[in-house]
C-alpha cells in the first residue's frame, strides 16, 4: 500500500510525507470518514498529529484528486478513496451510516440533466437518505 500511495502522491504533484501516507492508509480502512474520525484513528495508531493537520492533508488530497470529498446532509464532510466512478451514497437518517450506491445508469455522469447551453456535465452527486437495514431492524 505505501509504495503505491507514494507513487500516487508523486504522480499528482504532491510531496510524499508520513502524514499524507498515514491519512491515505486510514481512509483505506475507514471509507466515508470525516476528519475527526481520521484523526482519532491516527492517534490510536500512535501518530502524533493535530486535527488541523488532518484537515490540511485531506484538503490537499481532495484538491489533487486522490480522495473524494462529499457532504451528507447534517454531517461533517466525509472523504473516501473510491474515486473516478461517479458513484453515489445512501445515508441513514438515524445513525449516519454511509454506503456506496453504484452509478444508476452504468456510466458517468449517471444522470442526464437539462444543463445550460454549452455546459458539459462531468459528474452528478446523488445522496439517498433513508433508514439503513440495521436501524430498521432495531425499530421493529
């Protein structure tokens, strides 16, 4: 993983740092994580870092296109390593669990909108909000 991540950082014009490698590693383990969750996991793994440093690294990685940033309703921004397939998300309104939903038409941008003349749609973000299977079971 580290060798691949080292190459990815370099390919995207980012300096290879322990902080960036550690954050990428945690996002591999914790898909859909927010900065606070990544920070807690890093500290638990013995990394001495601040929440602000994690925010900075996540911002750099998102700007470089190495991670995807999305904002579920009533939630902090989340980050994931699954990129370039224009998938969507299902968010549980009770527990906040986030699950991936594959592209509904099989190819990006997954939706066909009436965009303004001359505007080319590259991606579409859809968030399905409902109740996850676990929460539905505990409600009955």
